[in-house]
C-alpha cells in the first residue's frame, strides 16, 4: 500500500486559498455580485446626500458609515459563497477527508476571503472618494492600514460563521445575523478610525480604537482556528 503523504499546515492553507482564488478568477461570480451591490449602494447614497449636503456635513461624518455598511454586507456575500461552492459541488467532504489539519482548511478559506475583500475595497474606496468628493490620496496609506486591520478581524469571524451557516444549509441572511452583532466592536472602530482620517486627524487620536481592533483580530483568529474542527465535525 502506498503511504499517505501529509501536507504541512501553512502549505495546506495556501493550497486551499489558491484553489478558491483560481475558481474565482475563472468565473468572477462572487466579486461581480459584490461589486454590483457596492456600486448600487454608493450611487443610492450619492443621490440621497448631494455634494452640497456632503460638504456641509463633512465627509468624515457621512462617508465612514456608508463605506463600512456596504463593505459589511458585500463581505457577507463573498464569505457565504466560499462554502456554498463546496456544498454545491459536493467537494467539501473530499477536502475534509484529506490528510490535513482542519485549521489549515480554515486558514486557506480565511486567506481567500481576505484577498477577495481587499480587491473589493481597492475598487469601492476610490469610487466613494469620487462620488463623495474627498481627497483619498492625502490619506491613502493610513487608509490602507485601517482597511486591512478591520478587514482581517471581519474576515476571521465571517469565515468561521460561514462554515457554521453552510452546515445548516442556510444562506446570507443567517450569516449576517450571526456576524454583525459579534463584529460590532470592529465596525465601531472602523467608523471611528476612518472618520478621523477623513477629518484630517492623525491615527494617533484613535490609537485606543486601533489597539482594540488589533486585539479583536487576534482573538477572532485564535477562536476560529481552535473551533473550526468542531464546526466541521459530521
């Protein structure tokens, strides 16, 4: 009998992420839906708050809430579909039988979802700057840091809940119901930090929120890695 070869933890995670991203590049199904949804939300809010209103209120009061609301809902679409594809194609059982740590499966799913969310943000954030008339170039680097910090925690928690939702055969609505209350501290921090940047303040003024978000990122990742095996048990 041939010996079953095991794959290292990070190598296995990379293979899972690579597989998910390759499937996404072939169809662009998830990203296309998320982008269309985000564009519609931006346009609707742009008509609801014309430029005169935006300038009167200030982008720092309006844009953070709009931006993170649409990113929250758009991320749910992508993360839910990352496991729905496996269920639909009946490949999840085969992956679970592979000689890899189930935490590595979570890590791969998490990495793939984070890449897709980052691509979405790279399109949506410049569009929001165009529609709401704020200077993104002046804050581009700290904005990237804020996006990455909060997207990491959101994706860590969302990927775990997406696995839970896939087990019970439910869709985006249940995922949103589970994710949004649990991720509330991240959303509040994201709005505070984004508002500070658009209000011409340094991130030092919101350092407590940044530290809180970093702590939640680590907490969510550790809890997800430890709990994913039990979530995926038959």
